[in-house]
C-alpha cells in the first residue's frame, strides 16, 4: 500500500475526536438544525450552490462535493451519515465521491442515500485493495473489474457515474492494462465515465493519453504544482477536474510538526510559505477570509476546476463550507500573492501529494 494512504488511514482512525474539535466556519449554525444557545432554527435550505460543467460530459456538478473517506475511516454512525448526506442533497449538493479502500464508506453511502440515487452523481475509485480485499495493491484488469463489481454491490447500484483509477503509478498507466480495464467497464455500461485520480507526471500522462473523461488531483495553496503542469492541459482537453485536498489538510492548525505523516508535508510547506492568513493568530480566524475560507476560494477559482471534494463526518460541516464559498473568488491581488509566494518558495520536490 502507498505509504501516504496508510498514514491517512492511521490519522483518521486515531484523531476523530481531535478533528471534531476543528470546525471550518464554526461560528455559523448548521442549516436546518437548532442552535443550542438560542433555540432558533436556521433556514433549511441555503442559497443554491454554484454548478459547473464537468468537462465534456453531460454532468453539471455543484462546486462543492462530498468526499467519503472520513465516514469510512472513522466508522461514522449510520444515523449521522444519513443526516449529513440527506441534508446536503436537500440543499443542492449533487456529487458524492468515495472508493472501495475507504473501509465501509460505500456501504454507509448506500444505506443513507441509496434510495435517492437519481439525486446525485456517484463517483468511486479502484485500486489499493487486492482481489481478495487485501491491503496489497493489484493493478491487473481482473482485479480492477472485480473491484468495480464489489463497489456496485456495496453501493447498491447498477452503475456509477465516474469510475477512477486510484493513484496508480506512471509505470502502470504506461503499461496500458489499467486503462483498458476502466474502458471495458465503461463499454459494459457499469460506469458512464472514467477518470484518473493522482498527481504530477502520472496525472500529466493520464491527460495526454486522451482516454480519460476526468482528473482528480490535489489543488490547494500548499500544493500548486498542478496549476501549471496539468490544469491548463486538462482544460484544453475538456476534462472534468475534481480538486482533492482543497483545504491542504488544514495543516495550519498545528503549532508543531504533526505526528502523522499524512499532514507533515503540507505543514512543512506552510512554515516556508508563511502566508499571513495561515500564520500566527490568523490561523484561528473564521469566515471567508480565514485560512479555511481562503483555501476553498483559492482552489475553486483555479481554471478548469469543476468540483471541490471535502470529506467530513460532521452533519453541519459541509453547510459551513458552503457558507465560506458564498464570498466568491479571492481578490485578484490575494490570488496573485499566493501564486507569487509559491513560485518564490516552492522547492523542486514539492510535487502533488497523493
């Protein structure tokens, strides 16, 4: 298994409580929920989320989507997942992204909103789980197609909207078998579109080969390699682009280097980048001009980006993120300063993080 995936899994398993204490935009009450202090109930439906064309597909996706990793790794209770996802769909969110390797995420999603399958686009990924469900990654055509069959069964659906290769290496892509596998799944009608989830040179190859409909890649103010390496070409090729890690793992919240490798790289980069909005007391600022708001707005305004995938196990969190997004794009000056700082500071090995 890729070390970064192992680190992520350990982090999510061990720090669910700590993560719960961190709230993006925590000053806002959740839509449709009662404020514990005032007893007032917030509006059930927030202003509509912006929708964007997903490449040359027929999908029109909300700019904010749901990532299913946390509910799987944290073994979130079914009632919580049901509340979270149904309230999100009720308010307009229409993208749900998951993967077989996210533990029971697919099962939880099916249990919560499987009966509303027509209300959202369903994306999943294959890889990092062997034919027998082992932790060893296998990239044979047989294994990948078996992975899809398991996903369809767990998701209780006949087909997904997007089936993605889950960060397989450039070497595997160049061999061709992994691409043939997802193309076959599309031909069989088990997925409407196919994509590659990954970064750097492998992502560049996935775009150049012209065989994928979508790219999922890391984009945030601490991970900007893709802004020049892959995004312009993906836009030219009319690929749907899914931004993963859009808030840079909220790495600014740590006073000292995190103990888990999954957040260390971004924390180190932020120490060097020294953004004013993500340093010192500014780290705790809430609202659209705080670090979380700046992060989401920066990622959303990058050319070609269709949807930002944010994971959470908190029913109110996605609505708080939607509120941050209402401020719209960053000012031209702030966006340019973030890019300039990156170009002046980034080291040659600051590649996209899987």
